[in-house]
C-alpha cells in the first residue's frame, strides 16, 4: 500500500492514545481525516480543534459518503468492540482497512525509526526521549504513548527525517515495525490474553529484535533482562547498577530539597548531578535508557541536561494535582502489580510516615484473574484501599472474577469496594495524608472532580 495514493482516513476509535497521534499527524500533512469515538475526551477535543471531524454515535448513517472510495483507508485498533455497528458495517462493505500498527509501519518504513518497547516504562522513556530530541533540535516526529506535559500532546512535530514511536506488544502490534534503533525496557509478563505464558512474550520480543534494520541496527536492553538473550550482537546494555566497562548506567542517587539527582555514566565519561524529573528508581531506569540513546546519537551533554531541567513530566505518570501542608493528591496510570509496587515505594520514600489512601480501578478481567495474588500483595502496601469495579475495556466479564474476590485477598483492615458514583463521598469520610488514584481505565475521568474537592476543602495552594 502506498500512502501517497490515500487521500482520506477514517479512524474507528480515534480518541485512543495511539490512534489520535496518527490522526493528528495525517491531518497535519494535508490528508482528510474523520473518525468515530464513543465519547469526548481531552484527545478528541484536541483533534476537533485541529479541524478533524469526529462522530460520537455508533450509527452507520453518519459515515461520510466517501467512505467507499479507493482513496480512503479505514484504520482500526484491536481495542474496538466487535459489536460496534460502524465497525461491523465497514468490515463487510469497505475494501481498504488496516490496523493502527500497520499504518504506523507504513509512515515510518522509509525513515530512520526509533521504537521504544517493554512491559513497563516505554511511555516514560519515549516521552522523555522525544522531548530531548526536540530540545536538541533534531528533525523528528514523535508518536508518544502518553500526553507530554511540555507539549500537552501525544505528538511532537519537529520535522520528518526521523520518527520516534512506542512499540506496543499487545496483539503483536510491534511486529509490524522495522526500526533502526529499538529499546526494550522490561519483559515482565502482561497482556495475558495475547501471551498466556511468559515465554510467549519473550519469543515475541526476540522476533521484534530480529526486525531491527540498518543504518544503526542497535537494540538498547535493560541489563536485568540480558539472561533471556542468546546473543549480544547489536545489543547495547544499560542499568542503574554499576556494571562492567562499556555499559551505560546511572548511580549516586540522592535527594536534596525534595528533588532527586543522579550521575549518568557513558562508556567514555560521566554526566554528574543530573536532575531526575520524575522520582523513583523505576523512572531512573527509564531515564537512563533515554540518555543512553541520546549519547549514542551524539547529542551534547549540555543540551541533554537542559532538556532534563525543562521536562515537566507525563500526564498520569506520578501527576501531583494538589499539595499542601495537610494533603497531597497524586494520580498515576499504574495498572500492573509491578507498577503499583514501584509507585507506592516511591511515594513512601518521598513522603515519610504519611497515611496513604489508594483508589484502584483494575483494568481487564484477564489481567485481574492472572495477577490476583500479585495485585493483593502490591495493594497491601497502602494504609487504606477503595477498590473500584473492574474496567472491562475490550473484554467480556469472566465468571468469578470481580473486585470483591480481589478485596478478600488483600490483608489490610481498612478496605472496601465502591462504584464510581459513590467514590467522592467515601473519600470524604476517610482520614489520610495522601490520596492516590491508580489505574488505566476510566478512573482518570474523576481527577478534575477530586482536584476541585481538594481545593475547595483545603484551600488553594
């Protein structure tokens, strides 16, 4: 398929993180872009401001007349539900249909491409690296897996000599890509509907690593994952533990006036006293990956340091929405036990002896069932827990899998299940120092309401 021959695009699920950045890019380069989504969001409103027409009703009569044209391409995401009326109609009646991941590969195939993959940390690594490349003046377009606070967008437009993308392992999407440089941040098991066994995930990443192409043809791999690799050909390791000569690593972490700092070591020199823009050892690992790629691309330390100082963070990645002497409110996207552990451990290190109330919305029935014991152990690190109903996303309910069953596994006294509508009422009745909202589903729709409640009750900061 030649994208030059496609004049119009229709996105099913245009408001998704991966879909919306592609839609925005295609609109920017002069293509006609329409789309469907079930509800308005920050991203759909942004697309509408850019001139993209979006339909919010699942009605085939609302489809544009040019939908059957040979010059139109339908783009879909695996997250779209099979009973969606527009999707069912388009599958049966339209010829040019492709996955989001395939479209991404078409856009990037003739350009230098950097792809960031891994179960955890790929969004933090990718957004920071995109910011560094922008600040250092590189000619780049970055499709981000989260909303950059610097640019209030999941798309960075600064030229098209190079593309930065997030390599999503769900549904084997990343196997459509052929990047020149890849980064693999972690290989923790997840997406158990796609990878029932850990080895299934590992084998998919090995296939991904075999698709790396010249020029560069390099893979940046977290040293902790080196044991599963049978060869070191084309691999560059990074770590947050001092390693053998020739490896990128970060160490000497210290906190001064509530800010985190560290030293970064290249194979040739040390960049001392760099600011850690998002706290936590897990984030230091991600930032080390971004810095290693930056040094490999011969970006100057002075400019990279400047980019770190200017970095404002990522939406829903340790996002502090309220902070006073009395109370703190933090929202985070963590939806896997490993991520929840890292988040709570970081908060405990930053805020000593504080009472933490956590509100967690499990994401996917399959994930909740598979990691039930691990979720229980990670959520026990909280002092108080409010557990929301499971967010199904693309799944149908699984018999016997629900939040009450998960709650029974959690060994803390102050715990309960709530629905979304009663949540604020229940928060108001709790005694806590820090409120933490956690999850990848619809819990973010409550952030503004909770934030307003904090300001009303505890005053402006």
